[in-house]
C-alpha cells in the first residue's frame, strides 16, 4: 500500500547566535530595527513536511511518495532521497525557482527568529493527485495555499481517504475553506493550538469537527495526544524519549506513524501509540531526518513502552 504526501520539500538552514536577542535589540528603537547577529554555527538540513513524513514512513517499512514542487537547487536533496530509497515520482522541478528554504536563528535562551522563502512551493497547485496510482491514503500537509485546496478536492473526487494536516498553513484559510477541508477529509490532525484556531475559525466544537470525520487527532506535546473517533475519546500516552534533543519535525514523525497504522488497518489505540513512539524517536536526534530505527528495535521499544505488540 502506498501513501501520497502532499506538502513541502525544503532546506532548513539552522544557525546559533551565541548571545541573547534581548541584549541586541533596543526596545525604544524597535520602529527602526537594524541588527546583525554573528552565527558561528550553521548547519543545513533536509526538511519540509512532505520530505520528513516520507522519510519516517520509510523507517517504518511503509511506502510513501512526496508530491512537491522544488527548485533548481534540489539535486543534493534528491541524492539524499535516492540514498534512502525514497521515490521521487511526484517531485516536480520548477525552473528558475529555489526550493523552499527556512532560515532559523536560535539564541542562548532558545528564542528563534525564522525567515521562510516558499520558492517553488508556491507552484504546488500545478501538480495533480493521480486517481489511478494505487494510492491507499493521502495527506494534505502545509504547502502552497492553492495547492492545499486543490489537492484536498482531488483526493476527495478520487475517493482516496486523506489526513488534513494544516500545520503552520492553517492561518492562510478562512472559516468556509477550513470547513470544506474537514468535510472532505477522513482524518484531521492538529496540535492543541491549531485545534483551538480551527474551532475558532469554523465555529465548530471538537465534537462538531469529530462528527464530520472518522477521527480528529489533537497532539499535546509531552502530554500525549487525544483521538476523537466514532463517539469515543481515546487518550494516547506520550512515549518516553531517551533524551530530548530537538523537537523540530516531531509532528511530521507522528503523522508518519498515523499513516503507517492507517495503511495497516490498525485500531486507533495502536495507531496513536505508533505515532507517539515515532515522535519520541525523532526528538532524540537533532534535525528532522537524521534519526533511524528498524522494525525489530521499533517493535521492542513499543512493547517496553506500551506493554503489547504493535501487531504490524
């Protein structure tokens, strides 16, 4: 079975400022801000929601394809994908553009200043969801605005169940558009902040959203997650990480776990725990695609954490 992951492929440029932003910014001069930060440490990571999700699907033994638009600078990322057996069938290069890029500067207090250039991601609507490729599940994750709208409609029209994962793209949409996403989706996955925004903009309660889909999943960080499915409320406990190193990309790892469980036909108690453990495995490593796990070690950690076999 195959999952089609609609979303971004991006480069994450991560810098560390060995000081504190508050010491460099004068509050009474904020209207004429002109500052520069020396960042001795810089690393470039492969990221983007679609790239991260398909990477984690591969670790779990599932097949996932990223459907993304990328720029002329994509070759190093494609090399990484090929090295890890990730298919590039639905990755489309847009000449004359850059691949989406995030520039993230963190200070010693863990405050962050981020600039994001969408680049080729703004062409995502030029890709279409295929209706004859044997796709079992899809996901609409943060991407170009029109692309997210179009891909949700195309999944729905093709009869392919999909997860609506608005993430940081949620503020781009008004209430009516978000209602349409929910009514088309089989599953909605949000964190607790996004869930509050989704309720505010649609005017629907958690129960109102859950009644319109097979499941509403709300992640709550270290407090685990909640699955609202078919009139039941299931509390999914957090998996324990060996170390908390970098939370970036944990949500994408969690969503890969959801897709893996859904494609395997697992119940929500199991699927939620697979997702939780994937998030914990990711948080133990810096970067969004530098962690690894195999089937044997994943099953062992699942048994140790939750006391039963995942059965997949």
